[in-house]
């Protein structure tokens, strides 16, 4: 069983608009389409795996009205939740996507609720119990206020003690600290800060160099996104056996939020079904492409992923 | 239909050493009226409800309410609740818990809840670990 951990879940609120009007032109912009969904890296991975028929349990901290909305959204999809309540309000992230500018949406993420000592203590107990019933732990996304940068590191340590395989998909120091433990799979999130382990990763060559550094930590699979300003970022996959770059072609971007999450979920799904890394990576890239071309952040239709496979390009490096 | 198709996939549970204060916090936040009490492997040891805590604060509350207009002394209630707050739920939980397998028929779960007047029925998997909860409203989903 897979446990996904999203320390700082969200309700992602998407607004598609004809254009973003300046205040000089109009004080109100009306959306032509809206969508709300539970979000956050672990949650998105759980939702995608659920669509592919793989059960997960998702954990994290929730609060307030939005916390109930997150739980409800997941329960409606028959996803098992094991959240811990804290004071405050789960964050709402707002994404405004203008016609013709789908590649560069306006994205504003809230901070999230303060995690209390009591909630953290409860989480540790629930996590310890969860480790007795899972084989894989996936940690993803930003940390909620109140959690220190070694939060992920401690989760990985405990998972490794129970022989669970771990995946780390985060950014900043929380990633840098935890990746020292050599998670089975690691994927830095580089959307905010184009550096990992203190090294820049803006270009393909820089991503190549840092990916190899991350392999040295003991990770069996490292995934590096690069060329982030493209309609869909390339994904570079590193193992001891080889390095490959995955690129999607002929992309019609509708909503690129969560594309890295569907890549991770798609790849994980295939790996757990026994596929090799390249087959899993191609499927991950196809899932990512299919999600970019749909309004939802995750892909309910498996056929859409299978069809997108034809537009995935693999290059051995 | 099987229980696993109608249950709430919610692993909200507490441990025997969870305090009453923490229990009250969780039910207040989550909206659940009772919680399963589990061991370290998520196997069910008991269940505790709001009613159990109210009953502990005012042991004769329910009985008194049946016969006479009843107005508890708020100071007394607050004092008793404060005394209780740091106690473990183990002291107030019901140890004999009715559970149902996730592979059981939904009608069987319904009959258990109806016969025993249960508001919440914990669901366990093949290993006997908590897998979800059935509330009365989950049974009514069948009517959709």
C-alpha cells in the first residue's frame, strides 16, 4: 500500500478567463469556466493513482472549512484519508488562466495553517501506525507553517527503519536535507527556486549535473524537470543504468498545474506494476501531457494517457 | 454491494493514551461524533463518543433529563470537564466494539447498526486493521 503525505494541502481554485483586464479597463473580470479541487503534491499523486486503479492513503494537516472541503473532495473519489486537524484554515490556491496564455497562468498560493505541537504529535502517532501497513511512502509539496525543515527527513528516516520505499518531491532546504538519506525516488520541485543542493538548475546541462549529484545520495531514481517555460517541462530521469530525457510534442495546453505530479504518479504506477524505468517514465510523461491538455489536474481517462504516449519522445543521454 | 463500496474512507482514530481534551478537539474539528480507539497496528480496541464524555461529566444527566426539567450548574460542569481533560480516553471508551469486515454485505452492516442503535460502525480489513467508517448517512447513499 502507498501512503502519500501532503503537509500543506489546498483547495486549488481555477478560473479560466477570456483575458486579464487591467484596472483601467474594468474592475471586474468574469470567468468563463471554474473548477475547484483538492490539491497538493501528495494529494494529486493519490488522485491520479486512484484513477489508475491503485489504492492509497493520503495524510497531512487540514484545518477549517477548506479542510473539510479537501476531505470531502477526496472521499467523493473513494480515496482513503488519514488527516490530522489543526487550528486555522487550509489554504486556497488561486490559478487564473487566460485564453491564449495557458502556458503562463497567474498562480497565487496561500501559506496554510499553523501546525500546532499537538497536531504534530498526533501526526507522528498516525504516521507510525501507517508505516505498519504500507510499502511505499511519498512525501510531497511545501511544508505548512510550524513544521521545521527536517520534517521530511524524519519521515524518511522512520520509513526506512520499517523498510518502506520512499519518494521525495519537494523544494528548498526541506528537499536538500531529506535527500541526504537517499530516498528510493527523488524529484526536486524547481518552480520557485532554480537551485538544488546549492547549485543552479535552470538549464538542461545544469539539471544533468545536479541529477547525477542526487544519484550519489543513494537514490535509485532521480527525476529533474527542466526547460520550465515550455508548454510542458521536459523530465530527465537518472538511474545507475542510464539517463534519459523525456519530451512531449504538439502540446495543446489547457491547464499545466500538477503536470509534475501526474508524471510522478504515472511513473510510480508503472513501476509498481513491474515495468522498467523507461517504460514507466514514458507513461509518466504521457500522463503529464494528458493532464496538461485537460482542465482537471489529474486524468480520469486512461485512454487519454495511452493516446498521449505517441507524442512522447525519449532520448538516451 | 459490499461495505467497502459505501464506507467513508476515513482512518480518523485515536490511541488509548489520547487525552479527553484531544478527543474533544478532534471531534469538534472533524464533525465526527465518535472515534475508534486503536492499538499501534490500527486494530480496534474500543470506541469513544461525545455521549461517553458527557456521561462522565454528568453521570446522571441522561436519566435526569428523562423525568425533570434539568438545568446543570455550569460551574460544576466546567469543573468536572477540567478534571477530566488530561485523563486518557481508555478510561471512558467502550471496549466491546461492534465492527464489520469491508468485504461484508452492506445490508449486514445496516442490520448491525439498526439492531444495536449504532451511529458509527468501524470497518476493518482482512488483517483486522481499521479501513473506514460507516455512518448512518452512508447507508442512505444506497437510495441515490
